[in-house]
C-alpha cells in the first residue's frame, strides 16, 4: 500500500516540476536589445544650409533712343512748287477737297501744310490749324496729296471766287482750280468759334 501512495505522489509532483523548470529557463534567457536606427529622430529639425545660393540679377534696362527724323533735302521755296485741287464735295456741314502738290526739284516741306483761303479781293478769310509736326522730302518725279476740310462759316458772304493757298514761310503758293467752295455753297454756321480749315498730311500719290 505504501508503494502505491509513493508512486502517486511522484506522478502528481512531476507536472509541477516541469512548469517550474520552464519558468526558470525563461527567467534566465537574455533580454534582446534593439539596435538604434541610423536616421535622425522624428522630432529633429533639419539644419539650414549656410552656403549662400546665387540669385540671377535682373538684366539692366537698356534705353534705345528713338531715331530723329532729319530731312536730307533742302527746304522748298514757293517757286519750287505747284498745286491744284480736285472737285469740291459737301459732307456733314463741311466742304471737302484734295490738294495735289508737285515739286520742280528735290526739296522738303512741312508734313502738315499751312493752308489759307483768300477771297476775290485777296483778303485772308481763314487759315488752317496745325495738327502735327515733321517734314517730308518731295521727289520731283512724284506728286503728293493732302485732304482739306472747310467748316463753320458764320461771317458775311465774301467776294467770290475763293482761292486756296499754301503758305511756305512768308510766301504763298496759289492752288489752281475752281472756287473753294463755289458761291452759295459756303459751309453752314454750327456755332461760335470762327471758321475751321483743316489740312491732312502730305501723302505720296500712287502712280
């Protein structure tokens, strides 16, 4: 009977010993270590670069002067020039015509002509207003035209026929052709300010 009880105690103690042995082995096992990573920590901030970067300097503004228009031809005299005018037309209270100019020699005149109107007695009725500047060289083998507008006549009727003239310095070049305008066809009065005579720039006439 004693042998059977001894064997029973031995069999009951065996599992307990096995568990204790296993726990002892685990306690003696070395704790694994984690190798540090070689990169910077998440909270680290990158150091600013101390090497200056070259910035492209803006190109300096180069101012190119505009060419000055200089006439190569000598100034025309009244004796060098001849002029005539086209038909007279009416439009929007104005009287219109075109003056054609030719030169006997190579010379230059103002780009915008100074025009005038004289009556049959030679009285000066109105002069053109200058609307531009510059000069133009005239070729004796070409002709040049300027558009003329006459408007706002509020004065008494002058002595007809009326003549256009081109003023060249202190001289004048008479413009041949019919009266500008004809008798009874003066432009209507559109208010104060006096009569208006305008001349466009000289332009070469296509051959």
